[in-house]
C-alpha cells in the first residue's frame, strides 16, 4: 500500500542549499549531513548583477519531468490566504511595479489607508479572499511605475528603484516601508519571514516556472518552462517534496518558491522551480506599517 507523508512546517527550518537541490540516496530522513548535491541553486555575485528587471524574457525551452516514487513527504510554509493576484498589460517592462502592487494589495489588509477608499479583500469569518485587479489597483500600479522610475525602453526597474518606490508610496499614504535580505545559503531566514507574515520580493536572472502539474499514485509529472528574463515576483511561501522508494530511501527532492507571477499569465501558474534552474539575485522580505 502506498504511504503518503505530509509535514507542514510551523517553526524555523534551516535547509541547506545542498539539501534543497541535491539527489539523496539511501537516506532514512533528510539532513544536511546526508546531503550530496549534484546541482546548485545559484545566487549571482553582486558584481555580476545586471540591475534592471524587465519581465519574463524569452521562453527558451519547455519540457516534461516525471518522478516515480513509492511515497513522498511535503514540507511547506505559506502565508495564510496567500497574496492577491493582479495581472496587467497596461505598461511595458512592468514586472517590478506589478510585484509591488501585489505587495501593496496584501499590506492594505493591515494598513487600511494604503489604498485610499478601497478594501483589497473580502472576509468571510476568518477566511480572506482578495479582490481582482480593478481601477483602484490599476491606479496603484501607475503610481508605483512612476515612483520606481521604471523605464519601458528595455531596462525596466532597478533593485534600488523598487525599494525607493515602495518607500515613497508608503510614505505618501502615512506608512513606513522596510525590507531585509533573506536569501543566503539556507532557507531559514526566508522561511522565518514567511512565517511572520512578511512576503518576499524575489529578483530573478533566468528562471524555471512549473506551468503544469499532474499527480497520481506513485508518479508526479511536471511541465517546466525556462525563461531568460530578469524578472521580479512576489513570494508567499515555499514547498519541498521529498520522494522515497519502498524501502524508505530518499530518492530525490524538489524545491519550489510559491509566487504570484503577474502580467499576462494566469493565476494557476505559481511555482518557481529551484534545483539549479533559477538564478536568484536578491530575495528580500517586505513590510509596511
């Protein structure tokens, strides 16, 4: 009989980069000491960064990956109710201000005047459902596009432009924006930010997006699309799938960031695949109060 394991992480978890992307053999349970990596989650050196984020870039490859297993364990951390999904083609090279608009829509839950005369969500008991993008959020996008200094001529928005624009927008509405770097050799800081309700802006330089997923007994099938772009997404969690054989040996693992990828794509596409396939330039936790 197939065994299905699922664990939801509720405390800070230190997960080494080697552990995240490696192939594990003959292990009863995952640990940093047991990890032997054959790939690498890449973080670009500061001097190599091209500091202009324009969008998804060119689709270079789409392929299918199949993982056969006896049972699996999933570790996941997410902000309850996620983030709002906003999609707009109003501006060119606007992935960065769109990510900022997503974050603004989230923080409006706690700062009621952040989006003036508008509530970005509805609430049913304890459940929160975000409203779709309308006139009010289009106005926020327009403001952030200007405040971030976004250039539609192919250079997009800089990392500093993102933060200065978010800070200026918050200040204009009576609030303070702050951020902190959470990307390092493990996901402990990243996970701690998510657990504290602070979404993460992820700045990518080439990435892999899970564009379809099919799960059946003993088999997961993924369609993965590779993009070249310097792109920004808003993240509200991560998940790691550990795949085991019948003898409870750990075969392999896959790690994903759970994101809102605004623009022309639909809301069902939400996983950035790490495992050496995505280059993270910056990942910063964000907060407005």
